[in-house]
């Protein structure tokens, strides 16, 4: 694995962060017509269809049977739990603040990468993790007003923990499958549990505002299908700990787009916490990573 990413990888990371940054405002718009589970289901039915058409066109191979349990776990973490929790949290948390909390993913990814992938973190790296966590704590309290803890913020934090688990689970399979293959399998398997909300979606779809439905369709094509594909490509070529820290840049885009599209800006304490979290991730990115141990030194229990 190269220590310095290639220009193509950097470009795909930038594309992913932009699309994922736009997703937080899109979720807010989608929630005007759909519940959290119904929104997630419709979004990933669209994403599944887009990837399904391409899979048929290129005659994508089926995954190995032995990999199905890990694929279902990746889909459960990266799609089902992450998106239902995020959607539910955004009912009461601003789009910008939600993006700042999700950027806490590196805190959990660093811990999991240390335990399961053998990715080594320097002392300054741990300082960066701690600083990022402090920033997220300020955001969580700031969204509640008067330092009151916001329950919605805790739901968004669950999504951050879930995406960290997804990244760890994904690393092993990305060594055996191409980015498009893995992304398709993960989204399809993650969509299956979302079918629990199918009855609600059938009721809500005819009555939902048109802009809400368009927003969900956008979420399915761009931040879901295209962005997950680009992220999987980058994850295959970079350490999980380092790549995950770039998520802290996405809130800058999310806050700007939320302001432009839905006239929403996080509170002062949330913005202060976000700034602190970004400082932490910069420390982690620039000074916090050592080369991972060799495959012979690590056994990934997946």
C-alpha cells in the first residue's frame, strides 16, 4: 500500500467528500416527506437499481459464498444502521452539526484499526483522536441548547460508530473484489434489512412532496452509488485510519450547502466544536500514522 495517494485517488476522495457533504442537506429535504427508515429504503432502492443495471451490463461475477456473512455485516453497518440512525438524528440535529458528528468516525476507526488491522498510531495521533472527540462532545451538547445533551446527536454518533466498523470490515474483502463489485454487494446486502420499512414507504410515497422525492433520488444516485464506489476505490489503496480522517473535511462542504439550500447553520458551540475536531484530524492525518505491520504479523478475525 502506497504511503502517498495517487492524484486519481485524491480526486476520488474529493468527489466523495463533496457528494457526502451534500447528502446532509438532502436528507433534511427528504425528511419533509419520509420517515427515517422509509427515506433510507427509497434511497438505497434507487442506488441498488443503478448499480444493478451496470452489473448486468458488465456481467459482474457473483461473490464467493464464504464471503457472504462478511458482506452482509458490511452492508448492515455501512448502509442499514448508519443511514437509519443518521436520518433519525437529523430530525432534530442541524445538517451541518450532523456532518460534524459523523466526522468523529476516525476516533472509532483508529481504535478498531489498531485492534484488528495492525495500523499503528503515534502519540501525536492519539492526541489528535482525543482532540477530535472533545470537539464532537461540544457539538453534541451545543445542539441541545444551553449545554443540554441532544438525543438526536447521540443517534448521529451511532452512525459514526457504525461507519467505522464498516471500514474495518471492508478492508479484507477489498483485497479480493474490485471497488465496483464490493460497493454493489455491500449496498445490495444493506438494502435487504431496510425492507422492514417497505409498508411505510408504500404509504408515504404517493403523498410525499415532489422536492422530497427528488432529493431522495439524488441521494441514491450520487452520495450513495457513486460516492460509495469512489470511497471503496480509495479505501483499497490507503490505510483505513488515514483515509477516515479526511471525513473531517466534509462538514465544511455540508455546512455551506445546508446554508445555501435550506438556510440552516449550526449553533456557535457546534461550530466551535467542529473547528476543534478538524484541528484534531489534521494532527492525526499529518503526524499520527505509522506504516501498518505486515500481513504475517496481523490476523484479521473476520
